[in-house]
C-alpha cells in the first residue's frame, strides 16, 4: 500500500515537472521538489525503523504539506506563464541612496555587535584553536541563543536572511561589483561564523535565485533542470548512505534498546561517521536526508502518547531554552541515548507539519497546509509582472518555502526567520506600485 502511494506521489511530481517544462517555469516547482526530496522519500525509507506510535499521523501530515505545496506550485506555474503586461512601466519604488547606505551600515555593524555581545566566535575558535565537536556546539549555542538577547537573535536572522542578500544583489545590479564582492565576503563570513551550514545555504541560495530571476531570466529553465539533477544526487547519496550504514551495523553497535536505524548506527560511531564513508555522503545522508524526518517522527510519537498533552499556544512565547519543546524532545530522544554526542542545550527542531501536530493534531496540520497554499499563491499572484524591486522580495520569500519547512515550524519561518516581514514588504510595494501605475 505504501509503495502504491509513493508511486502516486511521484507521478504527481512528474506531472508537475512536465507542466513546468512545458510552460518554461521550472523554478516554480522548487518548494514541492524540496519537500519530496527531504521529507517524502526519507519517510518511506525510514518507516521500518520508526515506532508505530504517531507514524500514521506523520504519514498523513507529510502528504498534506506535499499536496499543499504542489497545489501552490501548480498555480504559480499557471500564473507566471501568462503573457506579461506593464513590463515597460517604471516604478518609483526602490532603495534611495540614503536607505542603501543605512542598510550597508547595518550589514557591517550587526556582525561586530553580535560577536561583542556573545563573547565568542565559533568559526575562529574552530579554525585557530582546533575546538572539539562538543566545544563547537557550546560556542554555537552561546553565539546563536544562550549568549545573546532573544530580540537580537531574531534581528540577526533578519539581517542575514533579508538585508544581506538584497544589498548584495542591489550593488551587483548597480554594477558596483567591487563593493558587492566586499559585502558578499563579509556576509558569508558572518553566516559561516555560527558554523551552521543552513545559514550559509540560505544566504547563497537567496543571492543566486534573485540574481538569476532579475538578470538571467532566460536561464531559469536550465537552472531548474540543474536543481532536479542535484536533488536526484541527494536522494541517491542518501540511499547509498543508508545501504552502507546497514551493511556495517556491527562496526558501531548502538546502545541497548536503541533501534538500529542508519542514523543511530552513525551516532554510535566515533565522530559520527563510518570509516571509509565519504564525508560528503555522510553529511548528505545523515544530516540532510534522514535526520529531519526522524526528528519529526519523534515529535509525532511524543504527542501521540496519551500521557503527553498537546502544547498550548502560550508555549510559543517561551524564552527559556531548557523549557522549549525542541529542547525537551532533544533531551528525551537524543541526549538520553547518546550523552557523549549531545549537550544539554540541544534543540531538536521539528518540520512544519510535526510542530503543527504538537499543538492540535492533524486538524492543525491541515490548517497550516492551507496557510502554505495562501502564502505560495500570494508570492506568485502577480506573475512575472512585478518590477525588479518587488520581484527580488518575491523570490526571497520563495526561498523560505524551499529551504525551511522540513526543519522549522510555521511560526519560526514567519517571524524569527523573517518570512512575515518579507511578505509585508511585498504587499506594501505592490500597493505603491499599483498607485504609481494608476497615475500614469
């Protein structure tokens, strides 16, 4: 039965890809493609290792999000493939010289202030002091949450996710290539400083996508095909990792009572890697391919037990790291079994569906899925008619739906990560642009 469902979901994806190729809008399938790669496929290859408690609910939750993204992407392809209108209209919206200068100063100042407040630099400690994995984890925790105020952690995310890529692209479009490169290197070092690879990927992907859609639109389909090849490689890498781990289960015995899944086998190995396994394949298989769906399964399992009540919405405002649900899940399902590999401030962040489930079961997952459809439709509702300034924000918003749903909740995506302010800017700029056009 599961195999039939997997084939059905795969056929739906192929039909979406074919439609996108036909309409020459391959970039519009990225959210569905990412969810299929990092949640759907890993789930089907992990289910045999999951406790049955909550697994059926997770299966339905993953499908709900998949269908919502697929529906939104289909709408986006349909809308963006329409004939362009108003393409010659010049908008007055844009960064003035003063605003641009202020944003550049913010980009320069925030990393400096961040290091001063946190009192540590994980990247420098790792490079020059040869810090151990545990020390790097401790530095990262101090740098990203424990050693800084909560509002500054949000501000840091907004600067990295929103201001930095937009300023870099803005300078690039002005042909100020030298300054664009300087700000890019500075921003990249800031993203690398936390040693969290996700921040770096978000920054690079945002810059690349915005430049591609603003300056090289004719290559969008080519880039889309490259992305498909990339995700196929990720899937193959993940499955190769699974085969190697299961074939070498005796090399790294898991603790008593811990299921011998590919991820637990690797966790039982020194430095979380099997001898002879390529570091790249290990990273793709362990961190990227199997870990997100496994963490989310633990959330479903935890909140499917009768003894555990659903979270109240007041939990959203919890500031104490050790009282957050992600920390409690991390301690229960990871720190307890692998005390030498994790620290007490470990946070096991759920996917968008698993976090919604923790508040009210599948009805909440359904509501979040509906919200995803509305967000996806809003992003692409103007087709390709948006002026460059608005198009940049629209594509930045799209990045959020590509990279974050399988590792973050809807509330984290909207506020701490910054999607909500991006959407509000898009709404404001569209209104201003409409008024400008009306005056012509």
